[in-house]
C-alpha cells in the first residue's frame, strides 16, 4: 500500500542554517505530495504541495521538488528562523490532491531553531 | 484563512464512559470532514471520512460502533468514543474541506484524550 517515510527528529539548527528534511514515498499511480507544518498549539497547515513529477512546491522560503525517479519530496530552506520551529509532516494523496482524497502522513519531524 | 476548531482540547475520563469531541468549521461550510488519530511519535492515521448528511465511511480496522461520527450540519462534526478504554487514549485531529477550497483540508488543533 501507499506509505510515507520521513526522517526522524528532532532536528536542531542554529538560526540562518540550511534545512533539509528527507521524505520518501511508496505509491502506485501518480500521487500528489504535500508538506504540512504544525506550530505549537495549532492545527496542521498546508505549507506546500506538488501534483506531478518535477513540480516544485514553494512557500515562505521552503521548497520541495517531486522526484519520481527517487520517490522523494525533500523539504529545504536556505536560512531558517526561530519562527520556523514546528513539526513538519510529509504526506501523499493518491488522487489529484482533491480534498476528498485520502492523505497518508509521515511520522512528522520536529524542527527546533535556536537563536 | 479557513479556521477549524475542536472542543475540548483535552479530556480525561474513566474507563467505560463515553466522550464526545466536536469539530467546527468557523468561517466556511465544510461538505467533508475527516477524523484522524495520532499516537506519540507516529503518523496521523485516517479513521473516517464524513460528508454532511451522510453516514461516515470508516477506514479498515476502525470500529464504527466504537467511534461514532455524526456530520449533521455544514459546520459541525462530532466524534463520540463509546465505552472508552485506556487503549483509546490518543490525540484526535479533525480536518474539513468545502466551499473555501475543495482541494485543501483545513485542520483543527486536535483533542488529547486520556482514559484512566
């Protein structure tokens, strides 16, 4: 079945450091891929998404490229800030990303950015 | 943006009692709501999908008689954990989608259930 594997945390970085959170997936067909972020005490928010191979999703300085050949969707940011401290979830949807398609989540990666 | 709330944010109950968790879309009409469960350091697992006015569709392995879901209006869905036991202790999260953007789910902040 479909699944998502992401690197375990916590990831601790200093402010302005480069961030990579790895995410790989297993899926049949052509899934849509997502990164969600959960700030302390809040619900999950969609950070970015990509719906087909080689698409790059980007938002708030974060980027992730849909790599079909390596079945990956790694999250990157060139310079993290303390305000980026949160839990990041990689997810896939086995449809075209429509809301009624099921989301399958990774385990989440806690990012802690120190000043 | 679209806001989804959950109530209560945490609840502690005795084994054998029932607990109701509410999920509300505050500023949009949610035609579809989803209920997830999350164990510590594990993924969010989809429990069921509910459409307003219809019976919920449960994922394989989820007991529908134990986890009762009602989606009676376009802004409210409820999850009732019946005859709760310690193994039901978990973090329950809802999401909603609807007229704001059918392609995105908006998540509530979650409810921590502890069954003693």
